[in-house]
C-alpha cells in the first residue's frame, strides 16, 4: 500500500464499568498490549498514536515512545467519561497527518492482524475506485427481534421463516474504523458520508464493556491460545 496509515488507539486511565481494564492482566499481558501488538505486526501500519491521560501508567507497564509508537497527552478539556470519542479523534487528526486513519480500541483484544490487514486492503481498493470514504466493522445478525411491547420487528410470528432466510441486519461492533482526513472533516465523525461495512469474524468481534464481557473475552481468548492451530485449520 502506498498510502500512509496511522492507527489511533485511545487509552484512558479510568474505566467506569471495569475498573482499570486497559492495564489489567489479560492472559499474561496488560489488556492494551494485545491489540497494540497486533497493530504493530501489520506492515501497512506506519505509526500508532496513543492519545492518553495515563502516560505514567503506560510507562509503569513498559510502554514508551518508539519510532512507530507516539504517545500524545490528552488535553484536559477532552478528558473524562462523558467526552465524545469523536473529540479525541479530532485532536489526533488535527495534529497527525495521514492518508488513512485506523481507529480501534484496547477493548478489542481478539481482533487479528490478518483481519486488520484485510480491512485495510479492501478500504484502499474502495478509495482507489471512489466507492467509499470510510469503513466500519459489523456483526451480521439473522434472528427474530421484538420491541419492548412484544411486537415483532423483522418477522411475522404466525409464519416462521427460517432464521437463515430472514433479512440480515448488521450491528456496528466498534472493532475497527477506517477513514480519511477529508471524510472526518465532512462529518466530524469516524463514519463518513459514503461508508462501507466490513464483517469481522464473530470470534474476533468481542468488545469488553462490562465485567461479564471481560470474563467471556478472557475465556474465549484463552481457548483460542490453547487451540489456535486447530481453529485456524478449520477456518481455512
């Protein structure tokens, strides 16, 4: 890829629902190291930007700036639990030039380097053809939905269509976003005016928001580490 790619990996000291999760041990490494190491293993990623209010905590965990890692101190006015992530992204985009920005989270420890690479290649091709200005990852869902009042949303209970024949819905899973400076400036958001969706492998799309998510992700990740060879063979 000829385009410059900068990965944005925001990281704050405090977490409201899972205390200190970014730095907690997750199968032998601090949680943040799993996605960071995967980003660094992708040759297309030129630099990783960590926008943080926890530089000292990162140093305690052995993370310091390198030729491919830049640690940016988050301005006080965009610190806190109620600040839109788009404000944090805007701070990075305004100060770091790139052709493509890749944004992900420390809470996606199972997303693989191969998925990141494939998404980048597909987005690069879409940019070349003028078919998209941004990309976001999704989970494909084919199941029966109901509203709070028990009324059906996407099916007729009196006519049981097989779930695999239902119209697929796509849930934004917050794993990965790709966008350009131009697309961000037009929408002030990581999803542009002409986005494309990218379906991530179900196993990789786990996002840690709650203590239950943490336990599930930890168990799934441990299973993968113990059975990686067989899992890769069955997927190929």
